[in-house]
C-alpha cells in the first residue's frame, strides 16, 4: 500500500505525533509519497528526515488508480495516536 501525504507547516510540539504516524506507516509496510514542499519543511525547519519512497508537487503527479478509502484508515491511525498521547 502507498500513502500520499500532503501537509502544511506545524509547530515542533506536533513532531513526536508526526513521527508516531510515520512509525505506524512503516510498521504496516506502507510506502510514503510526500508533498515535496512539506518534506522540505520537515527536514529544514524541524531537522527530521522521514523515510519516503517518492515525492509529488501537484495532484497530477499522483497515481490516478489510488483508492480513496485509504483516507478512513489514515484518519483511524491518526485518531489512535492522538488518543494515546
């Protein structure tokens, strides 16, 4: 499974939660395709380098065959992480 991650800047207070999300993706063998400007922010401003398989800069870079139901699974993972914090 592959997940495209689009994000915006966030404070360092959220970095641990963000890492937990990525750890969960990794443990589930989920490949990460990340929005390049967001990746640059995480690396340059937060000093963290996520493990990604590819990048995208616009929606047309993404696979047209992607299944929209993955968003429910991501929301569930995110809610579980926030719940346990």
